């Protein structure tokens, strides 16, 4: 199979990059291992804000539907339930439908592989019933399944608070929010107040000492600053933050740099979201953990840049659009994150180390 | 338990199917993942770890952690959180290593 642009990942960044490239007449292929495009947006029932000026405020699944609707007008091939498993010597991607592997030859590759949730380890944290907050959200909003009846949440980020509210809305009793820091981490303090008002205790400076259960979690011990309490729960939702998913970029041999604010090791890229492998662009959480608005913008920038190289748009026009998108990115993105991104770009021009990975 | 009426998304579970876990029938709905459908029926233990023989369940529901491996329609080590249920599907937990030397033409 041949295509102009191969997009790896069909979440918000992948879809926005698909719109930019396909709307300029390019032949675009999206590969995603899920059975539906939209990525994690599909089970996000919370309102997303701020989004780029192009989009009015909406809920996650609404945005997924909108983006999917938009690409319908264009020449976009969808390889759903498909995965990239490696690359052939000639540079073409090896893609599997879980039965056969076939090569896809692309002029440009845009990697929008997203992020994975990290775990919070404590003794017996692997017991069934202990899962990431994202998994709990997927169960209630995508699968329409109750993951449990009595839960605790480990962590107090915006995402954790949002999930706690969504769990309560389907009738799950949230017994406590356990946070190892001395205060709630969520930026939207209103959510924290809403949860406190409904009587949920926040245990600060606290952590799970141990979980117990026969074949599934039944009980946890929580170490408070000056006490240990035992709670009966059948669901523990943990928020360990997120890390970029980079497997494909390692395989592509892109060079990497460490950027704390963006989530650690990520590929180096320039202001076109182009890696040091000139045919490979990057977008979304894979280019640094961020929020929804920026995910869409990075996808748009990568798409414009790939379109420019394939001569689907003039250099001048590409330059102007890119400038405007970068301005908007600076507006929408967390300050600290944005300055991390700018620092990261500088490293591209002046790499401290090249080939720093031992293969 | 299935969520029959979701506070934001309303009624979404329309097409019931029957799946078999350890040869016992359970009700699920199309578009649910195997792992989720089992959880709705109170089954959280999907297998055990190879080395320490500890219970495993759904952890990420994203296809990343591989904690949800099961045997689905005769195929071992399938990520049950990424596989949608189908009517009559036969599902077994992964309680030990798969027989990798099995002759593929055997069945
Ligand atoms: S639960 Fe993590 S891969 Fe299925």
C-alpha cells in the first residue's frame, strides 16, 4: 500500500493532523489499534477547555464526533484495529491487522501515538479492581459498566477530580481521595470544593500502605500522617500521571532529549514538529504531555509542515499559518509547559548529545 | 453491573449478546470489550501471573499494560480490553503459559 501521509494514532492530535493534510488534497492513512477513531476523547464526558478558537467549547466525545465527521469529506483511509509493529529496511511501515503484516509505504509519517497512564505502586497494587483513573472512566463512559461500588481515588489532579465526579454520577460511592502531597493538585479548585461539599474526605500527606483481597481488592490500609486506617473498597483508581508513548519513535531511530516539563524523554523536534528524521513528524502527547487545546494545535502544525514538504501548500502560506498556530499554542498552553517546549526546540538546533541511546 | 441509563449519555446498551466464560453463559452488549463485559458480570480476575501466580485484572483498558490477557475463541494471550464481544464468544482465563508448541493445524 502506498500513501502520501501515514498518521500513527487516531486521537485528537492524529485527527487534527489528518484534517490539515487531507484537506489539501493529500492521500492520508490513519492507523489506530482501537476499533473507533477519537482515542481517549470517546469516553471523556467532561467539558474541554480551552480549545483552539476554531472550536466552540464541547465535551470530549462531542469533539471526537466532530473531528471524525470532518475527515469524512476527504481522502482518508482508516486502518482501525491495526497496529504498527516495525519498519522495513526500505523505510515502509509494517502494519498488522492482528493476523497478517503488510508494508505501507508513506512519503511522510506523522506520529501521534499519545500517552499512557503510569501506575502508583504499593504492596499488592496489581490486584484486580485496582486500575488507572482512565480505565475507570473508560468502563463507565464507553463500556457502560460499573467498575465497582465503593472506591477510593489515589491522586488529586484535575483528571482525578473529574473522574471522581463521574464515578459518583453513576452511583459509585467514593470513600476517600488519597493524596501524598499536602494539598489538592487540581487547578480547577471548584471541583475539589464540589467533592468536599458532598462529604468525601481528602486525606493529604497520605498513601496506600497495602491492599488486600482474595482474587480482587477488598480492603486497603491507608497511612495517614499519624494513623493507619482500613477501608473496605472494591475499586481503587490511581492517577500516576502520564508518559508519552514512544515505541514507534525509537524504532524510527529519532534522536531524543530529556524535557521534564513535557513528560521526560521525548523525541527532539523543531518548530515544524519535525524530528531529526526528516520524513517523520510528531504531534500531540507524544511530543510532550499537554491538554486538549494544545494537542489539536500541535497536530495542526505537524500537518501544515508535512503538507508544505509535499508541496500541497506554499512555503509562505505554511509559514504564516504556523506562526499563528504557535501564538495560539502559547496562549492555550500551561506557561511552564510552554517554556519547556521552547527549551526543547532549542535543543534540536544544538543537540547536546546525538545517538544517546544504547540500542 | 451494566449501566443501563447513563447520566450524560442516556441509554446506550441496545444489542444484548451471550458470551461464555469458562463455559458459563453471561449477558453482554455489543461494543463492550470482553474485559468490561466480564466485569459487569462480577468477574474481575482474568488470569494469573506466570511467575508469582497472582491474580490479574483489567488495569489500563487501553491495550498498554497486557494485564488483561485471556484466551478468546481459541487464541491465547489476547488483550481482552481491546477485543469487542461477539455473540457466542468463548472466553477462558489465562491461568498458565500457552502451549506455544501446539500444532497450528491441530484444530
Ligand atoms: S487492561 Fe491493560 S492491556 Fe488490557
